[in-house]
């Protein structure tokens, strides 16, 4: 079961990296086609694919009812990094929502 949580953590981290790379590629391209072909976008798609691979490995022993809600941890990490890198909104509303999500994750995994 410990190995499944390692796979789940890798899925969460690579999913977050994929989304951040997609954003970087979207901002780097002068138009949609250049954004789609930007190396950050291509790396982001690869990271999301890698995330799916390790997520499947985690699902071999983790219940989906535990694994799928746990992916939200990556969304929290992504939102925080997007705030730091691109100054995206991250105020009291986001902190409150993320606090509720963190409580839900705690209850799910205890």
C-alpha cells in the first residue's frame, strides 16, 4: 500500500507540473498554433501522460474513492505556484476553499 501512495504522489506532482507547463506554453506562444507547438506545451502534455501512467499504478491497490479525491492536492499546489509565478488570484476565498478541501482530504485518509 505504501508503494501505491508513492505512485499517487508522483501522479499528483506530474499532473501539477503538466498544468503549469501548459500555462507556460499558452503564455509563450504569440498565437494559438505557436502556443500549441511551444516546447512547454509539449512537455506539459507529456507530464500529463506520465501522470496517467503512475495514477494507473496507484489504482492497482488504492480504492478509486480514495485516489481520485486525492488528486485535488495537485490543484492546490498548482494554484499556489500559479499565484507565485503569474500573480494569479490567491486570496481569502481561495484559502478558505482550500482549507475545506484539506479538511476533506484529512478525513478521507485517516
